[in-house]
């Protein structure tokens, strides 16, 4: 995979500055897994002294979207990608550094292969789990990605 944390973080700075300003950073990415962290601070907090849910969503979506982007690039095809649905569950206040991990690279690889093979649009649900520094889960996000080979 040609995508690196450095390239993704530079992309954030120039193309998704709100995520970059909130402290969202890619820590690692490989064929199956992407890890993103974000630290609770004044700029990204809610009135309840924890991280705003939308900031968590940006970090979680990035873990899935980076994997999708990597597989699209590796395919050599022009493929559109779009989040069609998402849902989230919040189980604990998000304070301190929160780490989001998506381990669904294999799912997206199969969906892209099928989209190329059949020429039909594909959908795939990908999960990203956020944990605090103690390893306690604070939130889980699910994103339904749609993929379609262009012309």
C-alpha cells in the first residue's frame, strides 16, 4: 500500500483542515488495519468536558476511508467512494488520547475486487472502535461505504 501516515496527515492539513485542527492524526496503516488518534482538548470538547462526538466521528471515518482509498489506488481503476450510512454507539466519556482502529481492510479488498469484476456497485460496512489510554472502549462507529467503478 502506497499510503503512509505522513502522506495522510499532510492530506488532512490541506484538504480536511477541520480534522487536522482538531488533532486527528493517522498513526499507522497497512493492508488490513488503520489506526488514528485524537486527543481531547479545549478546541474539540463538548459542554460536558469530553470530546465532541463529531470529532470522534472524523477520526473513526478516517480509519475506514484511508483503507478504502488505499485499495482503490492499488486497483489502478477509477472507483467512486461514498459513505451511504453510518451509526455510532458511545459507551464512556472520551477524555485524554482516544485511539480509533479499523481492521476491515480485507472486507474492502473483496468489495473492490467484486466491483471491478462485475461492474456493479458494491457496499461494505466497516467498523472503527475508539478506546482511551486504559484500553477502555469509548465509542464504536460503523460506516457503510458504497463503491462503483467509473466509466
